């Protein structure tokens, strides 16, 4: 047992280091804490006693108690409460010991925010349970179990405290909520004052955002929008858009012409260019003032203006028809775009290609990820101008994606308005030389008559378009990797002949909330044939820390960071995990490439589990017999028919 305790301590020590939390072992690390521990014996004797680890982050104190055996996690008393009166319970159980130390510090120090953390088990199978203890010794018991200590780092602890302990909204959540309200209000105004169709609304908004970009160059002014009979408000905005596209270096000219043709509705739609009696101005001026005041006026208060614009823009489009479905696409949530970057371990020198880019969410996430890794301005400019490429077939979506990239400061939009499936993959491989491919292809378009439209076929086309050794990551329906049809099975086999499957991650069923698709993330390596002995990872990531909340949809909880950190460590082979989370195995083309297909329960049941199961069965059998249904168990004369 002592050897196992040492292993558990070593694992916990590593978790603290990964979270960048400074800690002390068998002590407090400060004079005040060390003094308090001189009377904190778990034997309740009033002598010295020390937790396994102690840490101070900002004004929070953490005490850790570790046990090697999960069975030693928590001991309850006869009233079903955590037993803190019995010395054996306090000494031998992680929860009891951790809370004992936490309450002792609350009584004998001036610290007002104490978090007691009970850890039991090992890296593969464990429980990590936190308890908040205030200065009065009151214990908060409804905190969720964790996978690591990421939420307690200096960057995350305040958010954890606000959301999980105080049960309040963070400033970011309040900002997001206000942006959602703004988006809804603008959506209503676009409909009520402009009679604009769902596909036209985001075009008008994106055009106005481009025009507002010209304010910083003194080339556009809201006062110019004055219902001039010689030049309408729409023409003035259109001209500012054209100037901004030139400034953004959008090439070739044919591409610029395609964009301007989409924005022509701004100058050619009479209703939004005529003075509205209710508004006392044109709807266009109203929309422009709205965006300027609600977005541009707030930019000076934040260092990530592109994120605010992007958040408002993406949230606004959801009101146009169920998260972009009216536009013929399923928008990829921001947290999935960011997860893609982490799973492929994006580097500053990577070239990223998205052949079905939609609103350019993957490219924007990749750009911000790579820029965060460099400080050299020349390298930053090179990333923006030469390392992000996309294709989008739909003209209106191509327009929106290009605007999105320009507004977020990419410097040069390397997007093309083409049909990806009609492109020669080897030409794309040569022209783009992408080292990373990211894609959310069109869903439910494939059939036996059109097998090239299956999601797995899009994945093969992407792989064929990348350089040797490049990583491809796609989010597709789970049905795409099960290979139900003969055609899909053939595509899967063909992929393995040329490329390597690294693994598949089963996602939260609500990832595309309201759409009704059960997605998964598949990761491949291009142009290296799949070896028969290759070990792939299949992960069940349905519990990702995101949950559906009434009137809000899919919402990130504080535990999303913890869940994501755990996923990445398992994916990168930095830790082992139970088979219920990750199965490592060889594969065949005809297999269903999902965790549920390969999963087996490797947890050895305990005698108590056997006893409980037998007791449940016997209770059920007795109940059936007494109700005259003994025939279910082959007993004669118990048929009550």
C-alpha cells in the first residue's frame, strides 16, 4: 500500500506541475500555514499534522489528501454525512482528511477561501473531489469531480470561484449575453425595417462591418449617411466596402468582383435606402449606427477586438435560421475549432487548408492559435498572408467567410469560390502545400447515386490534397465512420491504402445543438499507408463540459477546460485512461471506427458489486413470483392467465 501511495503522490505532483501551481509537500509553504498545521493532527490529538500537498494561488489556499485506493475516497457516518469525528475515518479516507485540514485552516488562519481536494486512485482510475471551505468552516459539497487541476491555475481560479462556488456569471459570460441580446435585436430590425431574407441579413451586416473598417482611415463617416438624393446611403456604404477590399489586398480582380456583386444588395435594395417614418432615417443608417455603437465603441476596452466582432457576427447568424442551416451549412462551434488546433498541435510554420470553409471558423481559430505562438512581426504577417487557405462553393458563404477573415485582421484573404470536389487534389497539394487540413463537410448529401458526396468521401479528397505527413482532422457524423453502405466501406478501405488513421473521438451529441447530428472527430496522417499493426485511439468525449441550458442552447461550463486538458493528455499519450474513455487497438477497414465498437469493460467487479447484483436479481424474482409471474423463471403453476 505504501508503494501505491508513493505512486499516487507522484501522479498528483505531476498534475500540479502541469497546471503550473506552486506547492509545498508535508507543509504549508508559508509561516501562517505551517504554524496552523502544528495542531492539525488527523488523529484529532491536537498535535502536528500535515496534508500531502498544500498550495497558495492568489488568495486561495489548497490542501490535498491522497489515497492509493478509490475505496478509501470517502467515509460517511451513520447519518450519511462525511465523518469528521472519528479519527480512523479522518486518517484513512481522502475526503475526510482533506476537509479536516481545510476546516482547521479556516479556524486557525486568516484565509477566507480554502479548497480541500481529495484524490484517490491512480492515473488510470481515480476520483478527484474538491470542497470549498469559507472562513467560518462552512463546506460547499456540490462541486463536481475533476480530472486534473487546470481549473485551479492562476489563469482559471477566479472563473472557477465565480461560476462554481458563487454560482454567478463571469464578466465574459455577461459580455456574451449582451452580445446575444444585440444580435437578436439587430436580427429583428433587419426583418422589420428591411424585409431582408435570411440569406441577405448576414451579407448586409458583413458589408457594413467592412465599411466601418474604413473609419480608421478617415474614409468613412456615419454622418455621410444622410439620405442624399444624389448618392444613397447604400451607395456610400458600397463604395467604402470596395475601398476596404482594395486595402485588404483581395485578389484576383474576378474574386473582388464576385464579392462586390454579393454586396450590391446594399445599394440595390430600395426599402433599406428609403427613410423609414418610425426610425426617422434609412434602415441602413440605423443598422450602421447600431453596429458602430454596440461593437466598435467597445473595441477600445479590449485587446481582442477580432474575437468580439467574430462572436457578435457568428451569434447573429444563428438567428437567420437555426445556426446557419438556412445558408446550407452547419456552423462549427468555436470550441471545436480551437480543439482542432490543439489536437493537431498546430505550429507557427504550418500551412492550414479548409476546403469547405463556411464562415472560415477553422481558419480564424488556426490564425489566432499560430499568432499566439510568435512575436516577430514579419512572421506574424507571413502567417496572415501566406499560411491560411480555404475553398467555399456557395457565393454568399464565400462572401461572408472573406469578410470574416478581413474583419479579424488576416491581411489577405486566400479564399476561393469553387467546388472542392471538382478540384484536382494533386494540383491543390502542389499549389497550397498544406501541412494541416481541417474540415466540416456538408452533411447528409451522399447516396449510392452520389457516393462522392458522402462525408467520408470529402475526407478522402482532403487527404489526397495534403502533403506527405500532413495531419487531417475532420468533424463528421458518426455514421460516416461506421461505413454502413458498400460505397462507404470501399472509401474507408481506399483511405487506409494511402493514408493512416490516428484515431476517432466521439463528441457530445449536442455539439451541433438543434441540428440532430451525432458527430465525431477523425484524425489522419496523409500519404503514409495504414500499417496493419498501427495502434489507433478511440475516445468517448461525450462528456466534454458543455451542456444545454434553457433559452441559451449549448453552454460551456467551467469543467470544459478540465475535460479538454484530460482529452489532450490521453490523445498525446501523456497519461493512461480507463477503457471506458479510451480504447487503443488495431483496426480493419470494415470496423466501425468508434469507441463504442471497440470498448470493453476492463474494470474487475468487486465482491460487493456481485452481492448487490445478486440481491437485486433475487428481489426482482421474488417480486415477480408474488405477482403470479413465476413462469418467467420456468416455474410451473405460476401463470395467472
